[in-house]
C-alpha cells in the first residue's frame, strides 16, 4: 500500500466512515476508493483535492509530503509530532496509544538526561 492509500484509509477509519460514505461525498464509487486505499489505482488531482477537503487535511498530507495534516512544514502544536519517528509508520495507533508512546518517550528522555547529568557530577 502506498502512502496516499494509507493516509486515506487511516483518515477514513479514524473518523469511523465507511468507504461508501467517503466515496459518495467525493463523487466516486466505493470500488474506486477501495482501489485507492489498496494502492491499485491512483486518484486524479481533482479527486485528491476533494478527499483532502472532505477530511479537512492538506493534499501534501494525503500525498505523504508532510506529517502535519494541515500541511504546515512545522507542527503548530506544543507536542512534537511522532509520525515517521525513526521511520516507523504510526498511522495505525489510536490517540490513546500515541499519548502512551509520547509519555513513555518523555520518561526515557528524562532518564537519559538524568544519567548524563550524573556522569558529569
């Protein structure tokens, strides 16, 4: 599956939308949408734009050119984005799992910094 297909499927599932609902909203068949999600077919630029509008994300995000759904080059949130962290695709994680991962990473960094400080003292 390509990045575009992964993003479409992830956004659809995250919003609990059926393929039919998304397909109807953008004016394509659910078979076409299924082929986009699987990577068997690539949507035309107009369809990509309609999908981005439907999901309220940027086309760059759908295409995998940015990790920020709004298309900004840098995240505007206080929390760092984890998508693509060390090459891992985190699209399949739930919001709770992402929070758990962030908390775990924060603890690991704090421990690492504490160890470095102890070595210097």
